[in-house]
């Protein structure tokens, strides 16, 4: 059914406080996308940064990649 069954996305719950949710809302609204999609992209960007895969990570870089619809993860 799927070319790679490991690429099937699964639901995950994340608990955010009011301030964190406000930040997520603001970025999602700015990007014009859903909160879940924005949260996923931010999570993957954070993982890249933590692993040293993306040395220029920042909000501007995130928005450029996000708006272009590119994710090489």
C-alpha cells in the first residue's frame, strides 16, 4: 500500500502552555498553514539543529524553507 511503511505518520500528543501555544499560533498564522504542520516542521528543524545538521537554523531560515515547501528530512 505504501512505498515505505516507516514513512506513515502516527499521531503524537504534545502538551503546550499558553505562551508556547501562542508562539505556535503566531508562526502558523504567519506561514498560512495548520498548527500541526507547523509544529512538525519546527520539531524536525530542532532535531536537525540538535544533531548539528543545520548550522544556520533560525526563524528566518525556517520560514524560507517552510514557504518553499521544502523539507529534505
